[in-house]
């Protein structure tokens, strides 16, 4: 009985083991986490600016202070970028949205609008 040619037979040589692809061998990272570079070492934890100032209420009428938490395109910055806690990030976003509604802050940047 003859076996079909396209099926592997039991006495066929095994495929060679594949080498990991990439520029070179993988190196283990040091205990600090990030490798050696410009920003090596552990980062200090970010502290919420509102908690450290003991702010009770984020005022939506202070457009100049709220503008610090917007990108140049008018988006609200992420918590991990500005270091706010979850409670104050929710209150900050609410204050920014209220300020946008009464035209103290822009919804979009002027470049995006085409002005």
C-alpha cells in the first residue's frame, strides 16, 4: 500500500528548530523595570494636584486654570499624564464640560475648525 505524497510520513526528518527573529539575543531587564537609557530608574508616583491643594470644588468658571488640563487640540488630558486621582478626574471633566457649554473653553482647537 502506497501513502499519498502530500502527507508527512513517520520516518521523515523533523523540521529544524526556529531561531527567534530579531536584531539579536534577548537581554533580561534590570530590576528597576525600564532598561538603561535617558529615563532609567523608577519614577516617583504622581500626586493629584487637587488632593495636594485640598481642593473641595473644581470651579468651572476658572477657564484659565482648566485650560492646563486640555491638549492643544482641546481634548481633556488623561489621568496618567496629569496625575489626578479618579475622583478629581471625574470632577475635572465635569467642570471642563460645563465651561465648554458656556463658551469659556473651546470644544476644538482653532486649527481643527479651520479658523
